[in-house]
């Protein structure tokens, strides 16, 4: 109700009526004044005054109404019939977050209210709406609980609606919260009851007089009572005498509200059966409904815990002993990489950084300002997995050590890694051993490579080159070389070199041994110098090293069977000694080189001696037909050129004070030089050679004694050698050699020259004697040839007797009949082809017979390219019918890839036939006789091997050394020349014929023929 006792609707209606009356007054004349009062009279004035008062009262009422509207806590709208807002209070604008200026004058549709509100307001203000109140609940964009109300405004001049929007959101939220709190309170009570009743600890409530108000089942079990017995019992009666004072004192202090009373402490109680029980109490003070203090708490049986603590303390002591006693390092780190605990090993290792606990591990251990990039503990923290890293650190004693750090996770109750334990193991020795093992393995591999290079090499130069290729991998150096010592010639020769530097000391570089200090090397001592640059009077080889920039060098002796073979030389460009390990490795290589080079020397010496012997033999044979002195000396020099490479040579014989050319080599017109004389006493070099008997070698540009007037020197010559010719104790002349391509010879070349010339001179001296013996040798050769023909005739006669008569007559008939038959047949018919095939086979058989008859003839050696496999096959075909199948089983295994050789095929077939027939004679009368013929190539010896094996009785040991001697035979009717002839033929082909025999098991004859071209001496003489 308003101030006048009118309702709000009546007040609004009165307000509208007053507005209408005022409007009519204004239409009548505007404002009413005294003039108008006079005009209209007192009645009108009275009416006006009354109405004016009403109007003023109405305005006052309206202002009061606006104040009331503004103060209403709910949203209020006044809209006209077009649903346009005329008034809106602040509560409405705040509820929907609107500005009052933007709300006035807009329709409900234009206010952009939530869909549910707008729909409800339109429904309430629709014509004929019967609803007065609508409740709405909105969840988006936020929860709103609203109640809307609308009433119709009617007046004489206008209509509209008054709308109220009640915000019940807070009220509903409170109601919902109260309901939820009540529900949770009930749940909490149930959970509390369940928790208390099922707790693993004894829960109790006692009043201010120490009497139990409540106790759960676990408490009753602890004390040995029933729950009903406990209620009302004085708690003090259950406490042991030793604990009663402290428990009562704490209880009273807690009752008085003192704050320093411990909430948890231990004491002992008496069970119903009189036994004591150690417990832990946790208690708190509260008040009951009457305001009296009560104590709520729990008792926990700590008997097991105390035992566990004692055990734990024992275990902790044990673990601490183990933790501190372990010989490896142990570090406990938290998640911040802070050191929590360390053992003595770590503290000793980092004694310079103590104390360690509380420091960052990466700072004290590795002197870093952040976590190490390889940190295993960081990974373990993240993954929970064990991680390992190997690092190098510097310890307190300033030693560099390798540590293996393994990080183990420590897991908390929540399953997360709370900290880690680092196990630190010093693996320096292991690492050094592994590195040493790696170096040893690498060294072993390189030594194997050196061994392989040495094994596959043929000459000292190849051996040295194969080894020196690997020396820089084994030993850090800029230069390595292998030199050969010839102690007899007093010469050191470079065999191989490996260098990163420019050098003048290349392969075949030679220096006299007298300029080197090799006495320590002979004793097996290493010459090692680390300040070569400071030498002021170094010998020429060391001056070359200084020129190359070498400052440290080592000479390692190569000794085999107490013989100094040479030296392995190493050089570095820095003044830093070689380590003992490096020198040991170098000595190991040097020892292998010494053995290999010595063997190669022996092999080469043997080969050179063999070649020398063959060359001398060839020279002797050539000289046998020579009588002219010039031809003899020229033949000697020509033979020497097959052993040593040179371009020109002259032989000078001394006659009083002159030396006369008696032989030449390498000159296009030697006749112009023949007889040329030199006054050797006037030439220092020639005089020295002819007087001292020493060999002299000169190199152009290096020797001051180089004289263009020396014999044999031409403008293009680079090397000149003068060699004395001696007969007995007398020097009879000299040999001069020149080379246009070589500046030095290896030492063995000089030795070869000496070894060749001495027997050559002896041969020349004995040439006359050999000439006289030639006639005797010719007679002997004729006798030998006669015996050879006799042996061939014997073999051929034996074959001819068995074959010729039985084959030739039928062959003649076959050939004649097939000839007549073929003339009657068409050439393109099968019958004609068959007749021709028969005729060819008959001719081939006739050829075989003819070849058998040829054995009785003397044939010269006709050297040509021969297929040995085919030669053997022909011999087998020739004789197979005489052996199979009645005497023995004969097999032939021929290598199809045999190389061709130069040989006399008929003579070789003689060998094969003789050997096969001998095998046949051995197995005659023996059951299961076998003759095997095989051919093969032996690449290691570069020869073709032909073997004839039988399984006969074998050759007695006392006879086997005589079987190749002429006229020795064990056959009843044998001549004893077959094997001697075979050996002679094989020797003419530079081959060998050997025998292996085991009595009772059989015999094998093996012929080996070289691939190289054989001598034809005997072929020319036969």
C-alpha cells in the first residue's frame, strides 16, 4: 500500500486520470493563472487548485514509486502494448548484464535475453495469457534459477505490462549445497564409523575422569578385554606403574590447554592377563555437548615395530658397514642432483672437495655448472631404468682415471623415483688393459700383414717393401727404411723406404759401412738418438736425414743366427725419443725381417748360383767350338750380360805396360776396337785396378775420378766398373762395364761378376785342354748313341714282334677292300661314309705300327711346342692293347689345362713308353695289377709333372740308388739302358726324373719338365 492507503494499481490509475485532466487543462489554455481565474470564475480556480494539488501529490508519489522500483532487489520492467520497455530497474540490468540506457526503448525481442527468459516473457505478455508466473532454470552460459511474473497495466490513455523477474539462483544453490553437505555428512559419518571400527589401531574416547566412553574392537583386542568391559573402566588402571606418571601428567596438561604437550608418545599398558604391551598413543582434547573436556585418541601396538626398529638399527649398522666398506664408490643423489650420502671411497677420491653432502654432484665431481650431458642419473630419474656411463675424471691425487658410473633408481611409495644411487667403479686398469689389448690386436693384425707380405715376397727388396709399408701404422714416425749390410763388400744398400718427406736416399742408395758405426748393431744394441739436429760432424747418411728434417732416429739391428743382416731405420721430425714399447715393436719387426731376408738371400744366392752354373755351362759349351781368342772373350762377356745388366763391355789383356782390347760386347762395329791399346800406368783408375786387384765402380757426377778417357766410357754412360782378371796369383787383364741406365748396382751384382769371371778365366786357360779332350768325348758320345739305339731297337723289336705281323697284313686287306668298295658306292650315301671311316681307321692303325717301327731309328731332337698331355695319351694308345685287359688295368688322368712346352715329342714318347713298359713288367702275373698315368701342372715350381705308378712288388732299398746307372738291370733279359736313356732325354729338356718306391706296395716314376725353354745343345749334336 502507498502513503494514501491506495494500492499500487489504484495509485497508477489515479496517476493516469490526473494526467488526463491536466492534459485537458493545457488544451484549454495552457497554464492557469490569475487572469484565467478571473475569466473562468472562482469555481474553475478552485477546481484547478484542487487538481494542481492532486497533480503535485501524484508527482511526489511517482517519484517515490521510482525510488521504490529502483530499490527492489528483483528485476522490474514496464513495457507498453508494443512490448517496448518504458522503465527498467538496475537489478534487471545487473541480472542480464545490460546497460539501462540501451534497454529503454527496445522491445523484448531486441534485448538479446537468454532464450528461455525471452520465451517466458513473451508468453506472459501475450494477449489472453492466463499464466501469471513462470519458473525457469538455465544452465548455459551459467546456472540461473528465475521466476517471472507479469501484470496488465490499464488506464484511460494507455496500457502495458509490469514484469517482475525473481532471481532464485542463490537460494537454490544454498539449498543444493545444504542437501549435498547433509549427504556428505552422512557419508562421512558412515566412513568414520567404518574407519574406526575397522581401524588397525585401537580407537578410544575417555571423559574428564579417565573413564572409557568408547573403544573399538582393535583396542579391546590389544588390551585383552571385551568392548563392553572397557566402557566405564578407568584408563589409569590399565597403565603400568613405570608409565603411569607420564601418561597422567600429559593428560592433565592437555586438559589445561598447554600447547607443548606431545601429541604422540610411547608407554606400556597392562593387558587383562597381566602381560605388558608397548603402545604408542596419539590423543587430542575436545568437548562434549555439556562443555566437558573429553579425549579422543588411538593406541597402536608397537611391539613389532620396536623389534623392527631394533632389527632395522642392526641392519642399518650392517648396511652402513657394507656401504662404507665396499671398495667401489657409492653416492646417493636426490632429484635435484644434490649429494645426500657418500661412502669412504668417494670421500677419499674427492678429499680435495670435502664436505660433499649438500653439494651438486656435477660441481664437485666434474667441476661443471650444470648437469653433465652424459649423466646416467638424470636418465634414471626420468625413466626409472638402470643406466651406465663411462667417463674420465681427475681425482684428488691429480690422476686421470676412468670411472664406470651406474645409476640405480630408488622408488617412493607413490611409485615415482625419489632419488638414485650411483655405483662408481674405477675401471682405469680395465680401460688401460682394453686399450692395450686393442693396441696389441692392432699390432697383431699389422704384424700378420707384415708376415703375409714377407711370406709372399720373393726377394729381399720385396720383403723389405712389404714390411716397411706398415711401419708407420705401428710406430708414429715420418720416415722408415730397411738397409742391407754386405760385410764382405763393406757396403750398405737401401732395400726399401717409406717416407712423408722429400728424400735423396732412395732404393739402392749405397754407402760404405765404414762411415757407419755398426759395432753396437753387431752386439744387438739399438742406436737411438733424439737430437740429431745438433750433430755438427755427422756422416753422409745422417746428413741426408738432417737435410730431410729428421731430428730423432733409431737404427734397430736385424740379426739372424748371429749374423748382422742389416738395420731397420726409423726417423721423426721432432726431438722426442721413441718409447721402449715402440722400440720393442721395431725390434720384433727387425727380427722377422732378418730371418726372411737371410732366407731370401740364401734363396737368391742359390738361384744365382744355379743360373750362374747354367750360364757357365752354356758358355763352356759355346766355347768348346771356339778357337779364336776374341770370340772366346766376347762369348764370356755375352754370357755375363745374361747375369748382370750392362750396355757395353770390353776385355783388356795386359801386355807389358799396355792393356789391349781382346773382346767386346754391345758395340755395333766391334772390329774397330779390337786391338786398341791403353797405357794403363798413365791412368790412375786403370793402374789401381790392375795393380791392386780391386774392383772399382764410378758414377758420373759423383766420383771425382770419372774420366771420359777410360775404356768403354761413352757420353751417355752413367756407371763404369773396372774388374781385374786374375789367373792364379797373376792379374792378366781387366773387364770394363758401362751402364747407360743404372747409377749403382746392388751388392750381389758385384759378387755375381766375381763369381762368374773366376771360372770363366779358368775356362779360358783350360780351353786348350778341353779342345784336346773333345775327340775323346766324341768317341764316347758315339758309343753312348750306339747303346741308345740298341735299347730303342730292343723295345721296338719287342713291340714289332707282337704287333706288326698281326696287324699289318689285315690292315692291307682292309685298306684295299674299302678302296674298291668306295669306288662302287655313291659319295652321298651312308655306306660310302662308313667305308671311308673304316679306311681312315685302318690308316690310323697303320700309323701306329709305323711309329712303333720308328723306335729303331735314330732321330734328332726337333724342338717345337708340344702338348705333353696329348703326347702321353698317344703313348698310352700305342701300348694299351699290350696291357689291357690281360696284364693290368691301365688308367690315364690328364689335366686339360696344361701349358704347352718346347720339347722333342718323339723323345718324350720314348720316355713314356719305357716307363709304362717297366710298370707292365712289374705287374705281370700279379692279380688286380694297376698302372696309373697322371699329368698335372705344379705352379709353385712352374713345371709339368707326369707320373707312372704301379702296384707291383716295388724296388728293393739296396737297388733304388742304381736304377738310373747304365747297364744296371734286375730283369733276366734286360739291357739296363731304358731308365738311363729316359733320364738323359729328360735332362736334355732341363727336367728331372725321380722315383718313389715302397717294397710290397708299388713304385712311382715322376717326370718334371720346366715351362721355360730348355737347352738345345744335345739336340744339335745328335
